[in-house]
């Protein structure tokens, strides 16, 4: 990365689309703009309506652009879903330099060698995460640049996804007038931000509870080792409130956000609100206790399902416990029920940046942090450059790079 860059992340969720603009100054990140829009066209984390999703993306991007006064050309897009799979791979190359010093080119070649795996025709590689490098058999190297050696190896995790899901995601972003700098696995990005070095080393479960889906990721020995998605989330709580109070979904969502409490004992009987009921002209009064009676069983069920899934994955007794993130965990009482149902240590992760101190922003901020740390090219296409006090995007760089990448990808299909 150059000393002064702007990276934009796009988090397309079931309830919200969030665009976050981060400025990287000598490795330190500042969040300088945030745009959010209600998500239309997404159900349970999957795109079901292209045009509506495009409009939501455009609204979020416009909002972020107005806040900062720059034009966004490219974005790093988060991807998640049950179609995501992880598999390990091994790559080996001979060091090309005459003086045997390992350079950027050798690292790129060994990563490409690790990508040579057998894949079904309906699947595609999203990314490669190097777990460790080996130089002439010496293990445990995280950055071999500058080392001397003859043989360079990498043990990597290959992230793959269904072509349909990937291409639909790319399609909506491109139809919104943006270019994709890269696809980044959401749980990997969230883990970068939400988990400490020690948590990732000893073994921790990262749980991202969104509106339409819950993503579970297991980190062990500093690497992501397993991930899965459950089709449950905050929308299920909203749906229960809608049925219980006999009101519309949008009213139920507002009530949940304003008065929601996940623990019946903590609810305040004097906290009352009126609800416009379906099929009636008269508003009915309810208390927070009535609301908690509806919410608590559903929240217990969500955490019970998470616990069962983690056990099924074979990580039932993990030393680091659970770290929760995602918009749904903001509700009062969520931590109490999580500790009771998961029977382990639990904490909620919140990004420590001004303007985004909310668990719903963890993925978006994590994408920026991940891109700034691991995407090594000195100038990513579409990152904004600063010129004096005015920020301008490098659109000529975008066109050249985009054309080169497309040509390279097209040629690789025939080689």
C-alpha cells in the first residue's frame, strides 16, 4: 500500500447495505465516511432481485460520497453464504532470483501454484489465505520476503464459492456503476478486526448474527479453519413480534430496535408503547415486558442452534469461547442469553472507530483493515488519491488495470 490511500468497503446485508470509506495513512486507518441504505432485493443473505439490490447499493454509495465529497470508482466487496467452502492446498516453487533472495514475484508464483486444485465446474476460487510459508523446509514463516532460499512452499486455505452466487454479486455491483477491487470473505474480514492475536491462536468461534443469516467461523492457530451459515437472524425476531403484536413487519422492526429486550427479567413494565394493529383502527398499548416475552424464546433458539452447529463442526469445547458481532447482537440482554445457551465465555466485538462503534459495522470496517494489510499492490485500482485538500479517484488507472485483469483472466482460461 502507498502511504496515503482510500479504501471503500461494501457490505451487502439482508437489512442494510453499508458503504464505508477508510483512509489509510502510513498503515493507520481512519473511517472518514459511512453510507447506509435499506436493503431491498436480498432475502436470507442471497440476492433475489437484481434491480432492487442495485438501487440499494447506489443509495448507500451516494450517501457515503456526499459525506466525504469524493467519487467512488471501486469497492472491496464482502461475500458470505452457505455456498462458501474452505479447503487446504500446498504450493511449491523454485526461487527465481540469481542471488536466491525471495521477492514479491516468488510469493505471487507460489500462491498461484497453490491455486492449482481440482474444482467442480460450478465452483470458483474467491481467495487464497496463506497459513504459513516454508523456505527450504523451515516452517512457521509468515512473510518470507528478503529471506535467502532455493525452494519456497506455502500451506494455504483456498476459499471457494458457487459461481452463481459470486457472479450475481459481481453483477449487482457492476450494474451500480462500480468496479470490484476484490471479493473478501466476510468472516475473514470480521475476524481480522474482532479477534485478538491470542484468540485466533488458541481457538475461538466468531459468530456474526445479521438480519437474515448467522455466519459461524472457527479460528485456530491464527487461521480460519471452518465456516458455515445458518438461515436464522434478526428478521426471525421481527417476524415473531409482527405475529405476536399483530402488526406490520416494518412497525415490528421499529419496535424491536427501540424497545427490544432479550431477557424477560430485565424488561421494564413501565416502558410502554402503542401499536397500530392489522385489521383495527385502534392502537393497542403494550409494555416492554410483553415484548420480551416474545423475543426471549426466539433468541434462546438462535443461540441453541449456534451451539449445536459448532458441536456438529467438531469444535464444541473451544478454549477461546465465542465472540459475537453483527447488528442483531446490539439488543439489550443478548449477551446474557448467549452465555447461558453457549455455556462458554462470550463477548461482543465492536469496531473502535469514531462513527462506526456498532457491531453491525464490524464486517465493513474489517474489509478495509483486511484490504489495507493483505492486498500488497502499491496502488489498487480505484483507490482514491489525495491531491491537496481534494480527493480524486484514479479513473485512468482503473481502466488500464481493469482491461489488463480482464485480458489476463480471459487468457488464463485457455492455458
